[in-house]
C-alpha cells in the first residue's frame, strides 16, 4: 500500500507558532533527518521521465545502490542517456560531501558548481538533488511549523557556506519541508538571491516494501522553464550486504551486478 501526497479538501489552519523548538532541539531534529533513509544496504531500479513544457517526452532508465559510511549516506548511480551512454556517479553526503562521475574514463570529482548539472542531458535531476548537502550547512533557520499535504512539517531555510555560494552565485538558499511523521523531505525549494523559488523537488509517493517505507516517486520542476522530471522507482532490494568496493570512487569503472532476481521486489508502476 502506498501513501500519496494528497491535498486535503479543506486547508487546516496554520500550526501554532508559539513554542518553536530551541537551538538544541533544532540540532536534534537535523541530526535525526541526516540519519534517516532506507535502512541498511539497498538496490533500486528506476526510470526518469523528462516532461518538458515544449518538446517530446523522454524516458531514461537507471540503477542505484545505497549505503551509509562514517561520513553519511552514499549512493552509486548508473544511468543511460539518449545516446545509450552509461553515466555513473558516486554521491557522498555528510560534512565533507563529494560527487564523482564517470562518463568516459577517468573518474572525475565534481566541483561545487558541477553538482547542479543534469545527471544526463534532457533532465532536471542533478547530483545536488540526490546528495542534499544543505542538511549539513551551518547556516540554518527554522522558519515555521506548517502542514504539507495534510501532515506537520518543519520548514527549514538553509544558507550555503561562502565557498559554495561563490561557486553558485545564483543560489541564495534552500527551503526544505521535513515531514515529522515519515522523517522525509516532502518538498525542497531552491531560492535565488532575490528570494524567488527557481526549482522545486517534491516527494509524490511512498511505498512500503517489507517492513519499511521507501520513496517511490519524486518530481523536479524548473520554475522558470516549467520543465519537469519525474523519478519513479520500479524495483527494490533491501537488507543487502554490499561490498565496500561498490562505493569506492575508483570502483566506478567496474561493473556492478544487480542482486539475485529473487531478492528484487517489483513495484507497481
């Protein structure tokens, strides 16, 4: 059974703003969100649907392996573009975030500006969207507690460190709606220095696989061009024991096979 992001028939009143969490509680909430996600090692199959406002739709298929290390969440992605070239990325989150990419040898570590480039040409999804490094930025403010799709959410505004901002002058801040029930970011807004929302990433659906909920679909919308990209998870294998080499930057040049077919749970489209 899945949980859809439904809009309530009548919008409930804004939650009371009296008694917002203090600094210690805000820090605890952020630590909790940094540590949430799919438990253990996992494997996902997904498709990306590019939905431009003008032009033809395209569908790209990919695979994802995930785990956690001492730094934080780490994700390996393999995605095939329209020219049938496979792009491989390794995305490390944490206090010292990094992204490595392999399209043609050798493996290249991306700088802070390159993380906003499309994963493959024609889509809006970026390494920044997968990484969510803002969760570790020191410049953070709890803006309010509100309802997002009928559930309470902490609304945080994250401001980039100076070095990151210098590489990305069109980025002013990131606003994230962090769901208090599912410990998941339900909406993430990229804001320019003038305060305008330029991109929105929305969690559309969750799916229960075994005993845990996993994100099944996201949508990224460019608020300027109105182009959209939708990520749909089509299969999942959880509670794996993946070798550390899967998540080594040098290992991006090596093939990684999916788990055995009997371990993979197919999700309904």
